[in-house]
């Protein structure tokens, strides 16, 4: 279990270091990788307790997701977000902590009401992109959603990933405007009858 926790944290930190949402929040912090690693430690821990953590072969990618019966944004999760905000503030200053707080509030406000499973983070190391690994990480989630006959939701933080999700049945559900120069995209997939 410890191994999966360490793997997931490390893979996601390496996968998201060039992501626009992390550039927005952390800016160009000296120890950005260390900061993002500390950020993901909290989310990987939560997903191991309440959701699922999938690690791709050879640690090339990772996916954190929650089944439909898990209320993601509960009190326990709110506490974890407070921990994340203090980690960000510690590494990158209070303004960065506030930027994340604002970002997560906007993301949370767009959370769909309908029961769904949620892909919280799906990341591939830069050298692993474009090889079908993302598809293999997404497959168990979509199979679960189709079996349970629930929708699937995710927020794409990087516009270059939208076409990948669209190829897997997602469509643009809502734009999430973070600031004047950056938006994220909420994406929804209806379940498929087998």
C-alpha cells in the first residue's frame, strides 16, 4: 500500500508539473516539484481511503477516481482541502494558497448534481503521453460507470486534453472560468448500455 501511495504521488507530481492549473497556483516556485508532490500526497491518501488509485505499468501514469456512492466534497474532504491550502501557502506564499482556494471553490460549484463517478486526477509522465496509456487508466472507471449505470465527470485543467476525453465519450459540460486568462472545462459522459 505504501508503495502505491508513493508511486501515485510521484507520478502525478511529474505529470502535472507542466499543467496550466499548477502554473497558475504555484507560479514559478523554486521547489515546485516538491510543492506539487506535497499537494498530491493529500489527494492520493484520500483516494486510497475512499476511492481508487490506478497505477499504469512501469509507473508511466496514474489515475485517482471516486465511485458514484462516495460523496467527494464532504466535511473530511473540506479538511483535506484546508491542509492543501496550508501546504501551498507554505511553499508558494499566501497568495498562491488563496488562488488554489478560489480555483477549488469554482470547480466545486460546478459539480454535477446527478450521481456519477469522478475522475479526479489522471496524469501521464511527459514521455508516456500519446501511447494509449491514458486510455488504459480510464477504462476501469468507464467500465464501472457503465456497469453501475451512472455518468462520469471530470474537470480538464488543460485544453490540449479535451479531444482525448471526447474520444472516450465525454462532452464539454460546463466552462469553469478561473480568471480572465484561464478556464477549465467540466466534462460529462453518459453511461453506455452494454
